[in-house]
């Protein structure tokens, strides 16, 4: 009898597999879970034109001819933007990540300036629009930032947070129980006779779905059970664990 090709065996197995249900969980609990629904951005990122450098927000028309002397009229910092319009001849001190105020179209890095009090002199040229991250540069509101079916890594959690998603809908964890038997097996930490071995499957995550985001419930081991019951999984113990998605018998 010819062996069944691996691809055919896998197809037969997967034909009987159905997706588990889903649940909405908080971001801090979502690592290593599988997305059931795509994550759609609820805001632009960045949400406003932001400075990429420490320097001064200016109107480019004011710094085309150098050296240019400007008046420092205010400051824009992260979380504390400058809310007025930048007037001709004015410069706004700006820090990295801060909103670029209306009227400004260029950020001159501080290394290209000299300042005395509120008088700023721009000494080196800067291209128009330089050092500004436009609103929506990373993604725009309505963009899909994570697809359904993705297994969530730490960087995915950060991306979902940036999209302003407080909760994610993920697949339920598969619940797996492992039954093991055998006179020759002893649980790790137990006293093994010279003719016995240690049971390696129970603590190994890959043996019970832990390596794939599963949950192990009530590990079970009984020495000598298989010999007395001819390898049957005990019906009494089956009834004790009716809610598991997967049962595995080993030994």
C-alpha cells in the first residue's frame, strides 16, 4: 500500500478544520493572538504635519535670500502646539514631533541658524517643505493596517495602538488537553527508576498547542494505564473535559 503524500494528508486534515469563534480583547492581552477582523485606522498618522527635527518653523519665502533675519514669535512643542498663524518675517521655535503651525511650510534645523534673544538669523539654505512629516504619511484614516488572519507580534500591537484601536477582535484560543500513559514515564522532577524515562510532552508548548497560541487544560498522566486498558482514552476522563477543541494521547 502506497503512502499518502504529505500534501494530500494535510488537505484531508484541513478539510475538517473550522475557524474558532472570536472575542474582543484589550491591546495589552493581544500578543500572539490571531486577528479575526482587519484593523482599520481611525485617524491619520501622524494626525497633523509634524516636525521631523528640532529647529524653527518658517515661511520658505522668508528664507530664500540668505542670511535671513526673523523674529521668534513663539514655540511649538509636542502636546503644546503654536495655535496662531505664522506671519511674514516670523519664526516659531519647534521641537521634534510638534505640530507645524499654520502658515509655515518649512522647518530649518537649529544648526543652520544663529539666535540672539528673539532675533533669529538663518545662515544656511533649506529646501521648501524640508523636515516636515505630512499628516497621514504613515497611514490615513480608513486604511487597513492589519489584515484578518495575522498573528499579532509586538510591533503589530504598536501599529494597532497608533491606529487608535483600544480592542482587537481575535480568534478564541484552541483548548488542548494532553493524555499521556506508560509505565516507563515519570513527570519532570519525579524519581525515575533505572528503567524509566522522563515525560517530555506535557511541559513542551508545541505538544499541546502552546506554540500556536493554544491553552493547555488539566494535564493528565497515568502510569500503566495503557497496559491495562489497551490504549483506550478513558471515557470517564473524556467526559470530564468535554469543552476542549483538541485531545491528544501520548506515551
